[in-house]
C-alpha cells in the first residue's frame, strides 16, 4: 500500500480509538507510538487507556504486516490476520465510533440548515 494510504489508515484508527476511549473509559494517558513504513517514520500521539492502547498497538502491528499491495477493508479481507477476540473488540469499537461520527455529521447538517 502507498505511504499516503498507510497514513490515512493510521489517522482513522487513531480517530476511532480515541473517540471510543473518551466516551467509554477513564484513566486515559498520553502515549506516543513510532511507526516505520516504507522508509518513513510516523509519530502517532494517542490519548488512550491502557486496554485501548494495547488494542491499537495490535491493530498497528496488523496494519504494518498487511501483505496486500492494495489493502482491502479488514472485514472483507480474503486472509484475515486478526485473532477472533481482537477482531470482535475492534469491530465493536469501530461500529460505535462510526455510528457516532455519522450522527455528528447529521447533527451538524441540521445546525447549518437552520
């Protein structure tokens, strides 16, 4: 996958994990994760609880090891790399955050149209 696609995937994970953790968990801390991809380093600043930090690290590791040149969505991947327990946790987190972001867009639309 291209560096731009990788960076977009990292930003999406960060955004979704931080929203979920902010709404659901306490004891969040600041963390920094350095990711190396295609001879480029990415510094990712995160504000997550320890459990969410472990899960996003797992997700980053899967992303770094993705064997596909054109990365498919993980839920439609022909060769999934997530273990079942982590897959369920990440899918639930993504569903929650995705629904929230969708509802935020709808709320903002109605605010603008008044």
